[in-house]
């Protein structure tokens, strides 16, 4: 009986204490944060998919129903829907550099995909998801719309008074960027750590 207790270990024996010390080590080898990290990645791609689909569907409706039509007034002349094709960057800047903006959008997507592996922060997952969805939305236009591959014009349609015309992808990119700035000022890193400078 004593031999069996020595092999198995009981609370009163050193073997049991040693066994109890091994469990925290085993937990350290497989930290419980890993599943949470996978959930954050799932949130990132869910937000990206939602932003992308919303942008894609809105552009399809605009092209089918609004292009070559009179603008639709939403809030008087303060907010209108009007279909335009934008060969430049967000808000119509840099129309001569369409290919460059296409390459930049593709690079942003690659960077976000690589960063996702170290993602343990829910706010960062949401912010990067908005950036990813917006970048994919406008990149789809660059690739598949006229005048050609990597030179396609983006469909814009949201036209506030005294402001540039934009689309939902632009909105997702701007909102994601603002959230990233806020998180950075608060010292929250994508891996979930908080630092104070």
C-alpha cells in the first residue's frame, strides 16, 4: 500500500507536491490565451467580411439603380446619393496613381493578415477587420471594374454637402484608422498588452 501511494502520490507525500508543481508548468506550455486569440482572429475576419459584403452590395445597387440618374436627396441638399467613378484614392485624391493605390491596398491586406497571428485584443480585431474589409472592397473595384485590371475606378456614392464623395469601404477604412489611433494613444497593443510611456 505504501509503495502504491509513493508511485501515485498523495497530498502528504513529496511526490504529490512535485506532481502539483508540474501542473502549472503544463499550463504555461499551453496558455489558456490561445483559444481567445483564435476568437479574436475570428472576430477580425467576421468584421472584415461584414464590411466587405456591405460595401459590395451597396455598390452593386448604386451601379444598377443610380448610375446615370439624378442624385437622390437623403437629407435635403446636405446629404445626397450620387454615383461617380473614382480612379484616385479615398475621397478622389491622386487619380493619376491608380496602380500605386492598388498595390498599397494589396500590401495593407497582406500586413493585416500577418498581424492577425499575434492578435489577442478585441478592439484591435474590430479595427483591423474594418481596415481589411474596406481595403478589400476598394481593391475589388480596382481589379474588376473598368478601365482595366489594377486600374479600375472605385464606385463612390455618399455625397455630403461641401465634402468629397465616398463609399462604405472608405468609411470602414477611416473608422478603423481612427480606432487604431485611439488604441495606440491608450497604450493597447494588438497582442493585448498595455504599455504606458
